[in-house]
């Protein structure tokens, strides 16, 4: 159960009626929209951070080659 101030509840009900929705359906749609937007923002932030990472300089050798050489040295 959640608590919503009466004034906000009246505004929610009015908007739901305008959209021909129930209160529950309206709140569900808003919650889904907000969660999707938050997920997009999170993904965008991760992409931004990944883009900011500079590639490693491994002296022209690939990571696979370095792993191979390390395995062969044991």
C-alpha cells in the first residue's frame, strides 16, 4: 500500500479520467515509463563512461597474443 496526498490523488484521478484510464492503469503506465527512462539514462551513462576509457597501448600486440605468450611461458 502507498500513501498519496489528497491533492495529488485528485490531480492523478483527473488526468486518468482525461486519458480514459483507471487510476491503477494510469499509475502503472507512469511507473513503467519512469523505469524505462531510468534504464535508458543508466545505459547512456555506461556508454559515456566506456567511451571515455582510452584504449590500452600494448605496443602493437593484441591482447590475445599477450595471453597466448603468458600461457606458453608456464
